[in-house]
């Protein structure tokens, strides 16, 4: 049989499933199994006949650094693997009508990705954290096809991140899929976007203006007249608006359809109080048939930052109590699953946070979806972090491209309140400030409806790089890093007095804690040491949260960080290669005391929690018992005997000098039906027993 020059194919039995039977719409199929992987460079590995039988089998998401990315410098290696790696996969495909196109989608691959199909170079993507796609239609053939992917997480001087205090996990650490679409319809090569963008430039109780942008692509050999229709549905599935527009797209060209309309009396996305979502169903048709269909969720809301009142969501002050989130976990590194992401957001939800800062790079789309659904405000940023020795034109271009990808892929998420242009960028001030000004202009051209923000640290508060973005976040660690003198409250008051019209947030504050390090009376902790007692972290957060809570002009407070995270260059606390400032351990198994402090402050769920529960081997006959609670009073019972009842002060109750009996002691704190119980063993020193017997 003679095959046409351009072929589109569908997956057959070797993939274990067929493409979904959605007539005249695009279909997506996962390509997560059956990969071969090599943690090295291999000459000629793009060739279909290359022998990869000795390579390891890999299932996506996958990273080459799940182990060495978190073992730290004491494990015998000063650095984790940062270099070239290969992935190969064979597919059996069969021909479909030439009116179809086949796109290969990567949800993320770090940092530079070269894609080959059947030995032919398809394209390169530079940047480790965004969705990207390639049209592979002209490279595939009927029968066996080989996809070969060369990925490098090496340090590239022109690609962000140039540095940073976190592990850069290499490989295909997010999912890969095939998209089968018609030859005319949505533009699936538009910077990884969902191909439909909804913004709401004006919102009131009476109505919300909608701007809908639909990028189109026509790969036909003749011009196409395409009809774009978008229907807006409320959360119950009731249609509330319908818009349509016809647009002519030249052969082999792209175009954009812009639709405008109004939703009457909109129900607003209102954070955790009411995370209400609409859906926009968009169809692209020609005069013969529907060519493609897409459905995206979006929300309607307003966000304003006030230098006195803080953040105003839909015109009302809104408490922005947030955490920083790195997308990695023990044993998996950055190759986390949808279930892992859901578990992370469950824990954030449980603690009662109202916001999350997704650091220091774009996260998987599911993270933004979870934030939308749960009503969490989001800060998200490009990976411009660390020291930049020279700001080259290629670095400028790459940072701008990563910013465009971030915005176009996440424009529809109502949870996103600002676009982050960078975090703690070090280097020559004029050059860094100039780079941020260029990026700020890019962000405004892409999305004028949202603020820009930069997370600032380590140079003067009024340094030129801190004066570029609409909003400024400060990373401040008073009480942890000794070079930062004074207190968080004193610093905030001084800044606010100097710049009374500038709203600002504290985007990072925190202290380390290792759950095996226990000390009820911790002294000054040296951060770079191997001793990070859990109790010091809890005291740090009690002190700093009181300062932040008392200052409503600080529009957002973001704890560093929700979970311990890998930073392979660190050597401190109980485990090398880990930043242990998390409120929860890296494996998600243990909520540290500080987690429960914030749950008592932020959550509406009843909280009664006895701290220092892991300090269960005692050497002194008396101990203070501290409880975190959101209940008005707590009664303490020791070994079955009620000891006392105290009123909580700012969510904390401390029973001083509670007597312990030799052996195991059962300690219970309660308020009505809500209680917590721990067991502490008091083992007097031998010399104490001898002295007592002599007396």
C-alpha cells in the first residue's frame, strides 16, 4: 500500500489501550510505561536500531536523582548527578486519515530536552518545569516507531535556574502523552497552553466581563474558515453564556480568536469560603463538522493589595496564611504522582492554610487544579533563583520564554494571584534589576490583570531589584540565621514606616527541626550544626507568628516550608542533603509540633495537641507540659488524676513543673470530647536512686 507523506496514527494493542473514542475531538493517551533508561550519554542512542536491551526499565514519572539528589555531601559525593541521560520507547502505530495530527506532550523534563522520532531530530526544549509539545506527524511511520529522548539536568549558564538551594531533579520526572487532533483547530503548539484562555478584566456584583482567547492552527494546504464557539456553564451545569466567532486562517498558519461577553450576577471564587468554579466549553468547527472540543475550569474574582488592610479578595480583607511547597518527596525526588500531590494538598488543607507558594518553579498542573478546587491562593514563579554572574542575552531570552510558558499554561487558574519573576537573585544590581524590568514587561504583556512579585533577600530592602515588581515578598529568618539581627516585627514596622504606601508580604520565614532531636529547654541553635531540636522550631514559630498576626498591613505570611525538601548541598540537622525547615517530614509521615501550632491557629477543626511527644524518655522528675489548642480551656490529667484546668492564651497552654512518677506516665489534655494523650517514661539517673535510698 502506498502511504501518504504525512501520516497520523493511533496507538494499538502494544500500549494496552486505544485512544478514547471522542469523534472529531482531540484524544490524549498516556505514554508512561515501557521506557528504557540510561543514566549516561550514549552515542547513537537516537537510532531506531540502537540496542537498549541492557538499559533499565523505567515507568514515568521518573528521575535519575531519586537517591543521590538527597544524600548530601557526607554520603561520599560532593554533588548529585547533573548530566545527560537517555529514555527510549518503542510504539506500534497504524495509519489514520491524513486529516489528523499527532503531538507528543511532555508535562516537564529537566532541564534541556532533545526529542528524536525514528532517528530524526524533532526539536529541543530548554527549561525544566513547563509543559511542552512537538508535532511528530511527519516523523512517524506505520508499524514500529521509536521515541528517543536525551535529557540533561546539567548547569546551563543561559537556562534558569542558575543556582538555588534545592535539588534539580533530572529526567522525565512528569508524565508524557500523545495528543491526536484534527489538522485544523486549537493550536497545540502554543507554549504548552490548554489552548483556551479566560480572563475577567472587570468584575462587579452585577456582571463579570469575560475575555476568551483561543489560539488556532491550520495545517491544511488551503485556507480554513473556522467557527469558534464558547459556552459558559455554572457549577451545576447550567448554561449562562454563549459566544461565537468566525475567523479565516491561512494555509499552514496560526491565528487567534478573541471572544468577549458578560456573565450576569456572577458567583465569585472566594477562597476557602467558596471556591466556586465555572467551566468554558469551546468548540472549533468548519462548515462540515466539529474539529475539536475543550473544557476548562475558571473562576471569577478580584484581588487587590492594600498597604494598610492587606489583601482584599472580592473587595474584602482576606487572611493569607500560607506555606511554601517544593514538589519532591523521600525516595521519589521530583518524580511525584497525582496521588502524592493530592496527599500534599490534603495536609495543607488539614492545617487550615489559605495560601500556598509553589516554589521555585512551575509545578504540575494538578497542583494548580487542587488549589482552585480547595480555595487556596497561589503564588507561582519561574526558576530565576540563585547567583547570576553574568546576565547574557540568552539568559534573558530563556527567562522570558519560561515566564510566557508559566503564564499561558496557568492563566485560567483563579487561585493564582501574582506571577513570580524570581527568588533571591544574586549578582550585580543594575544587571539583575534590568533583567527583572524586562520580565515585568513580559508579564504585563501576557496578563495585565495580575500583579507581579519578586521574593527579595540578602541585600538592602530598597535595592533596585526590589523596586521593579508590583508586589514585593521578603524572605526573612530573624531568630534563625544569626546574620539577620533584630526581630521580624521590628523589621516590618521599620519598613512599613519608610514605605507606608507599599504593600508587602513575608514570603519566607522558618527554622529547622529534626524529629530525633529533642530538648524541652533549647538554647540558641546554630543552623549549620547537626543539632536542630524540634522544640526550637516550635518556639520560633510561636514568636514570629505572634508578630505577623499583629500586623495586618503585611498582606501574606508564608512559612518556609510545608515539608522538608531535598537540597543536596546541605549538611545540617539529623540528615545531610535535606532542608529540614518543613512542618512535616520529607516522607510525609510525621507532623512536627510546629504543624500542630499552625493547625491550632488556622484550622476550624478542633485541636488539642500535646507537644514534645517524641521526647518520651525523661531524666527529670518534673516537666512542663505544653498544649496547642483552639479550645478555650484545657484540663490536664496525669496518671488518671486531674491536675488542673487552664485557659488558653493565643492557642497555647503550659502546665508548669508537672510531677512524673518513675516508669511510664500517661498524660492527657482534654476539653470535653476533644483530647490528646502521650506517654512519657521517667527514668531517674542511677545516682539519684542511690541517694534516695541512702536518705
